[in-house]
């Protein structure tokens, strides 16, 4: 037989095989999921109440997972190499925390126990970005990512210090407290150009946007801030901003500054911790944000569900805390000892440096903020690698679902889940398309899943012992791998991946 005949015979055979396979696939598909017998699935979560905020699905379903993806969400019985009965439990998308300072193994374990599958350092960010991302490779229990930090870039340039993850330094590290040029000196035009270059480099290394801790750099002028918004807009990347402190033009004026910058440049912006920044003016501040959004500004905000805040006692935020009435210092609490401060201990710990808890907001305002459907849930979690800290790093999501949904009935379970999953995913899609597969429990999406008991979920951390794990979270999966199983952290698994910005992917 000639070569040409062999070739023709091969082509006819290939067409027949291809047609046969196609008919077989169509036959299987037409018979429904029950006929597919998906026994090759890695895992089946069987009989749980599946809740997906994007589609509105709220029904008993079986979830099939393979190779880190959700393959099917179905009423039909399906088989897999492992089948877990989750009857009576909620099966939800994994929670996304866009404001997590605890980028360390201890903090990650506590967040996983709180249902978190993605924890991002978006407020103050990191610098240099590539170095920080590489430091987490193969060591992460949950997904991670960060903005490039404006404050860290300022510290590098103006104070000559390397702080890859400012402000998460050791509490006894007083070096930065003694060199505050980064916070107290205005940048020259040449320095501004260099800072901007450093930030652009960070975006190209995989940063998810710009992190601006303006409250920590009060010397940053309005011109400097406007230039940062313009930089972000020019590169179509979002800004996450801690607004100016009230002592330097903060509160509603700071909201107006950020909104004006976003409107005039076209930059997308998230204003962090609405509760800490606005306090009793939260209603007015949220009206400003909503009004701007209605007029085309891409702006969002977030909050954590506690009445106390926390930050470094040595930062510029406390520069004006001199000669105040003793009752003001009593608002401050030192986590390692649990003590309330006095004017003398305030000075002592300010020289030492470290995290302090600040009490004083009203529960009425706090509950109102938590109940708002367009306010993203984010922990602002302080790292636990130095010991106990503010409980928000361990219990934010369980507190929303347990205290405010079940006990206070301040919002519905679906509304709360949307604020914990879909809304942060939608916010992050302007940073990277990777987030289109997060925050949803649907076929084809990433198998980042949280399974919890709605009748038992609750935060257990206190201001004296903030590192107590939450209760009521049964299972947490990251890309289909258990990181929490039967309420216990799984040891020696590191499925967390770096979620990198689109400018790196575009190179």
C-alpha cells in the first residue's frame, strides 16, 4: 500500500475514533450526573447546605472536588475516593481576608480555624515585594498576597532601613522608633520620584496594588498622595488606604480627600477599617462612599466586628498623646499583660514599642457597621508570632457569623457570607483575574471551601487572650486540600499559593 493510502486510512480512522468519543461523551452527559459515577473525584462533601452568594444557591447539595477544583455541585449522589458527610453543616466559599497583617504560620493557623482560605496584606503592604513573596513559597497554609507598601518604601529611602513587612516588627525593635524621618519629613521632588519608582517596581514584581498607611506618615503632603493615586490609575491597579489621622485633617475630611483623588484620577480605592477611621461618624462616611460610587467612583470599604482597635504604640498616631487626663490612658490595654495603661506606663511602653489595644467605640455603631450589606468583612489581624494580640486576628469571621448573625440577628447568614467571600473577591478582581475563581462555590471554581456549624460558630478570643481559636468551623480546604479537618489543624500541609498582581502576569 502506498504512503498516500496509509495516510488516507489513518485520517478516516482518526475521524471515526473522534466521532465515537464525541458520541460517548454526549451520551454520558445526557444521562445526568448520576450516570457519570464520578468515582474518580478526590473528595465529595455530601449532604451539606451549600450557600453561594453569587448565584443565591441555598440548598442541600453534594460537592465534588478534583485536582483543587470544584467539579460538580449537584443533588445527585456522587462517588469519590473519599466521601465526607457534612449533613447539617454549611458548605460555603472559603473566607477572603483582605486586611491580614498576620503573615506568619501561627497567625495563619488561627485564621484557618476561623474559616479563612486567603489572607492578604493590603493596607500597608510589603517592600520589596518579590523578596517577601519568595519567603512564603512552600510554607503557606493558606493563600497569600500583598500590595507594595508606600510606608515601607519611605522607610527604605528616608530612614535607610529594610523592613519587608512593616509594621510587623518585633515588639522590642526600637530602631524604627528612633528614626522617624519616614514619618516626619516631607519628601523632596527627587525623593518622590524615587518612591514612585520603587512602587512601580513592586507592582511589576507581583503586588496586588498600592498600600498606603497615610496615618503613619503624616508628613506625606496632599500633593504626594494625589501623585500616588495618579500612579495607581495609570497602571489600572487599586489603592488600599489607611486615611489620615484625625489630628492631621482626618475623619470626614480624610474621606473627602481620598474620594476626590479617586474621582479626579480614576483610581480604584478601598478605604480600610471604616469603624476605626470614622467611629461615630460612620453613617456620614458611608454616605460619602455610597454617593461617590453612585456617581461612578470605584470605591469600597471594610470593617472588623470589634469595638476596640489596635496598632503600634510608638507610631506617629500617638505623638499627641501627651499630658492627657488619666482616663484617656485607661482606654489603652497592653496585650502581653492585659493591664490598662497609665500616663507612666504609656511612656514606658512607647519607648519599648509594640502593639496596644485601644478601647472606646460604641457597640451600637459597631453593630450598625457590621450589618451594612456593602461593607466588606476584614480582620485587620495583628500577628500572633510574638504572643497574644487583638482577638480580631483569630475570630473576625466567626464573630460576624456567630455573634452578629445568630445571636444579634443584625444581618442574614447569606448577607454575611457575601461580605466574607464574594465582595472581597470582586474587589480583588481589579488586581488579578485569579480572584474570579475565589469567593464562589460553583463548578469550575477553586476548591477553597469552609464548612461550619451555623448553630455553634463563634469567636472565643478575648482582649486578654486573643489567640484562642474560634469554634464551630468543621473543615477548611485550600485548593481541595484539608488544612482544618474535624476542627483540628492538619499538620505539614502547605497548599497556600501566592496570588500575584496582573502587572507581573502581563510582563
